[in-house]
C-alpha cells in the first residue's frame, strides 16, 4: 500500500510541476480564444471563437478585485497540490480551508461581490467554497489513514466547480 501511495504522490508532484511550468511561462503563445467555443458549450458548427458564456458586469474596482481573488484561488490550488506532493496533508487542508473554504469568505469579500453575481454564479461560488472545506477534511483524513484517493477525489471536485463556473460566466 505504501508503494501505491508513493506512486500517487509522484503523479501529483508531476502534475504540480506541469501547472507551475505553465504559470511560470505565462502560457506564452497560448491563445485562449481557441478554446472559447468548446468551453462555452458552443454547438457543433458554431463560429470559431464564439463565446456563449453569460457576461457578468461588475463595477471596475469590483471586477479587478474579483479577478485578483480568482488568481489567488488558482495559486492556492497550486500550493495545495505542492503540499500533497510533499505529504504535507495538514498544510494542504489549512490552505484549502483558509484560502478557499467556507472560512475564507470574509477574506475575499464575498458579501461585497455577491450582489453583482447572477444566482447561478453565486451558487457556483458557494459550491466551490463548500468543496474546498470538504477537501480540507479529506486531506486531514489522508494524513491519518494513509489513503490519498479520497483527498484527490475531493480536489477534483473542487477544481470541477471552478471549471464549471468559468465555462458558464465571464466578467466584463
């Protein structure tokens, strides 16, 4: 079982290095508009680059604040993966709860931005925060039980909430 656990940790470490590499290069040469039709659920034959995500208009300062929060969330996900790769499960749990979980709502000013969000976007945000809190519990369990699978599953669920929201909404 320990070998299986080490193999999974090696995989998480490689995935983390891949994310860090992408962040470090800034995805130079990558054209996100190439993915817009796919991410926005465009029908086959839709015009290339057509973005069907629902636009959400925030006042300029609130838009910048929200975009900075999302970059912070992405950084937290990278740090969580790095902590998992180093078998620092409690650190991963602390990062998840403190930066992304239900405990982080005041830190990010969630009550200030929520009124500008459509209901579905608010629901997606709440789902993300709840998923992060569930991941934190699963990460602590991994430390006690030596089984990383539930934590990885919870991390995948957390990341899926981000993907779903970004596929449905875009800030303007």
